[in-house]
């Protein structure tokens, strides 16, 4: 009886924990960020950002969210970052940049983060406390879109869509170390749980490359159809999730064997055709792009940019367990453990 009680308590505790925290959703067409309480599944605040917010990174302590204002329409390229105080549900600072079209970003310390600047072909390091750009390093490639940081080698890996490559930046020397041609449309990039390799999705070739973060050698290549645009790995080393914009699904791979475990259709269709939305030629695909995996590895959230819906995937059953709504054209996702009132 005591064992049964313990298992029930453990299950309930796990379920309660999995529902806690705040999901940050960027709405590209609304120029806003929604803060969604994961327990109630409701937005508790909608915060204005700059023009065309695309990606978001959350500080290590979960108190701040930094948004890249990429720009859109006549406002492209953008040149700023919006800093959001999550607990107080408001933007507290705008960092103006001399570099254009900021997009992918990742914290490397509590105050410092790396930011790709597409139109300037740069990777910059920004101190959000001082608002200063501390480093600006050439990628020497076109459309430097997303970035991931590998602590064990102190290198940054920048995916360059138009060049079909990855720029490897050595942060010890602040130099471009190597350009690796991975495949047409290199865009998504993620670090594995053990920190030893990165996955790169090549959206125009339907392939994924795995690179060693120290030797920079290509370890493996496998297929993910159609139009693999983002990738995330679970922190327990179990899964790699890839969103495929054209086929409207998320493919779940075994992180070690790289074998496809399951294809999860988003089961929603695109809304009305609008010139402002990307990938109009993908028919009725909801265009899943941004992925966020909850730190406890029980759920994943997927932004369906052309359906204005965030899909929740249960990572234990690999089934869709719910949906969230925010604003128009949701894309970048972030997580904070803070519980907002």
C-alpha cells in the first residue's frame, strides 16, 4: 500500500511540475510577446516588442527574456533587442545595434549573449547589463540565421541559410575558424545533451548533419522530410525533435541511433493566405517552426506560424496533448520557471 501511495504521489508531483512555468511566445506579425502560464494555459500578459520579433532567449535565472527584432516589411532590416522583465511582465530596455537583422541568439553568461545579424554577416556578443556590443565577428556567409554555443570547445556554430553552411566561431580567439558546407538551406541548429555534437538541418535538401564540436568533422547525415527548419534535443539525451515546415509535422528521432521513432502531424491547417506570411506555397501546412522542450523533458511546444497555434506534444506518449493560442504568426519560443500571477 505504501508503495502504491508513493507511486501515485510521484505521478501527481510530476504532473504538477510539468504544468508549471511560463512560456514566452513571439508573435511576428503583431510585434508582441505573450507570456503564457503553463498551468492555466492562458496568456497573462502581451508585451510590445520591436518590429518583427523572431527569436527569444531567457537568462539563466529565468528573470529576463531577450528578443531579437528582426524587422519585417518596410521595417526590415531591424536593428534592436527588446529586454523583458518576466516577473513584472514588461519591457524594461531596448538595446540599439549598429548591426542589421538580428535573429538567432543564445545566452553564454548571465549578462552576455551571442546574436546573429543576417544583413551584416556578423555574430555579435552583447552585454545586456551595459547594452554594449563587446564583440563583432564576421561569418563571411549569407543569411547567418541561427546560433548555438558549445561550452566544451568554446565555439559558436552559426547556420547560414543562403550559403548552405555553418560558420564556426572560436570564442577564445574571436575569429572565424572554419566554414563547413552542410547542405542547401542550412538553418536549424542544436547542441546534443552531452555537449559533444551539434545537429544542423538543411531545409532545401531534407537532410540533417551531425558535427563534432571539437574536431568539426561530420559524424553522420540522415534524412528528415519535408523542409526541416528547426531542431531541438532533449536534455536527457533521448530524443531529437525536428519541425518540418512543408509537411506540417514534427519528426522524433532517437538521439543516439538517429533512427526515426515517430512522425507527429500537427493536425491543423493554415489560416487565410497572406502575403506577410512565409511559405505560402506550402499549401495548407500550418508551417511548424519554433520548438521548445520543457526542462523536465515531459512536453515540447511547437509554434505553427501559419495557423497561429502552439501545439503541445507529450514526450512520454509522443502524442499531441493540447494547444495554446497567442498572437499572429507565433515563432520564437522561450521558457522561464517563474510562475506569474
